[in-house]
């Protein structure tokens, strides 16, 4: 793809963008009476216009049917989630029975570790990326302590090489291999939240299994952003959140993937609740837990219908947009264009004022670019905010910017880069 650093080029790309109509389906925050340039979809995706209707429909069902809503109405609540599963399974590259919708992400990581972190005296270590999202670090820390181990002993972090920021796949695989006898679990994010690096999950799953460990993925920054093949890659489990690239609202509902090879595995422990009970027998309220076959057997509590309604509003858009393959094609071009423009600023400035630490290879990243500002980082970020460019700040000097293919345009990216350029002069005190 040959890019050009002109507004005319950006406008023309937008004109020919097969996904351009989807921008109208989202509510874009306003800045001085105009659409802000929202590049924070990696943190909180925008609200679909249809979210209010979906929510209202369920408030109305509650009003009309009250408790009968579980069994009657257009979409009885007892099976409401089933409408969402096919699209979600497509996004994850999973079989429908391998996917369930429940709880929030960190809670699900804990529940899944109850099943898939089963330390023994020989095999008790967890391998993860250094600099994982804090919640994942805390979850792992508390899990190993719960089993009586220390973090220093039981948690192995794969670190970048001296002078590097991202991880090399070969280093990840080597460390898995080097610790083969002791690893109970390999837990990796799909995309690192800080650098935006998209890991080779297939290779990690394979190496983890060869080492005799279970392999799980946290897909917070990957789900709805990059195509995934959880089933074929052989991941044992995964979880994600729906409020980042899946636009399902702040604190939106999470979900879990459990590979079908475990559906009949009675040796796996789990923390059970009635919503994971065999659906044909749940309301017999009998003693003795019998799980539903499939990922739904990991559910614990009553489905939160209002959160599911928001998730449904968003997933319907993914469905109509043609799923991740279509979105990814635009995403690669959008992010590639952004990278080209940022590199152009460095050329004009005659020095690398903005260092992109996200991998340059499109296959190794999603929508996000993490940009290190060499000078006046915080002032540059403030300048962007004051001028209607919404990114997000990570200490000490990183601005994360994500152009999301469902609602961001090439013009957004062009204007954001213009603002980054102007910020240099404005902050050059
Ligand atoms: C966003 C994010 C979380 C957040 O977890 P919650 O339980 O939803 O608060 C956890 N892990 C990763 C990797 C994330 O990016």
C-alpha cells in the first residue's frame, strides 16, 4: 500500500472504505461542536447508537413480564445469551460450545485458573510476559500464594532483551522449553496492553503443551481487534473483556473459552454455581452439581441481562460488518497509515521525536500504536487533548493511539498526525 501525506489522500481512502457507513452507528464524543478524534477504542470502545434500544427493550420486558421475562417475551432471558454466541465464537475462532459469556475478565481468569492451574510439587510454575497488565499480575500472584508458593519462586516472567521493548517469539518459546519440567501454566496476553505487541499465540500454545503445561490467554486487547483461532491453536482456555474493542460499555460483560477437549474431563476442578448446571435439569434444584456440557458449565451466577443487551447491540454490528477478516483488512491499512505519518513527522523534524515501540510488522500488532514522546511527553499529550485528539497516557512517556476500523477514518488518522506535528512546536518551550 502506497500512502500519501495529504488530506486529499485520506479523504479518498474514506470515500472508498467499504466500512465507512459503520461510523454513523456510533456516538462520537464532541469537541468544540465537532467529532473528537477518538483513538481510545483500546481502552473503552464507543457506544453503538443501538445500545439504548437494546437496553430499553430489556427494561420494557422487565416492566411487562417481570419474573416471567425469563421464560416469555421476544427473547426470553433464560436463553438470551444464546443469540450472542455465534458471532462471539466467530470473533474468537472458537466452536460455539467452547464460548460462554459471564462475569468480568479478572474474575474469569481466577475461575479458569481454578480449573487450569493445578500445581504439584514438581510442576507449579506459571510463565507469563513481563510487564503484563497489572490485574493479571495480581491475579497470578494471589493464585500462587493461595497454593502456598512465593511469587519469586513460582512466577517466571519473559523479559525483552537488553535494549529492546517487545518480546521475541524465540525467547518466549525457549523459556517455556527451558522450564518444561516445572511449568504448570503458561498465561499470556494476546496483545500486550503497553507495547501493542500481538504474540504468536499458536506457537506459544504448542510450546506450552510440549512442555506439559496448560496454556491460557488473556485477550483483552485482542478480542474484536485481530483475527483469532482459539480452537485450532489449541488454547486450553481464554478470557477477554467486551468494553475495549467490543464496544459493549464500561465494565461490560466478559466471557470465557474452554477448549472442547475438556468438556468431559471430570478431573478438572471448578468453582460451581447454579448457572453452570445442566440446563435441562437446573430448575429441579437437586443436590449434587452436574455441569452443563461445554464452556457454559463454567458459569456461576444468573445472567446479567442488561449487560448482555449492550453486548448484543455491539456484536450485531460486528456481524453486519462481516466479522474480523473484513475489519482486519481496514485495520492494517489504518494503522499502517498512522505509522507512515508518524515516521513522516520524524523525518520533517530531522530526529526521532516520536518513537513507535509497537512492532512494525503488521502481523505482530493490532490497531494500537504505542508512541514514546522523546521530549515534553505530558505536555504533548495535554496538547492533543486540548485539540480534540483523545488517546491514552501511560507513564512515563507513552501515548497509546488506536484507530479502530469500525468507527475511525483515515481522516481521523491524518488529523491526529497533524496534531502530533503541531504539538511539537506548541510544547517546545
Ligand atoms: C483491560 C484489561 C484487564 C481489565 O480487567 P477487568 O477485570 O475487566 O477490570 C485485565 N487484563 C488485561 C490484559 C487488560 O488489558
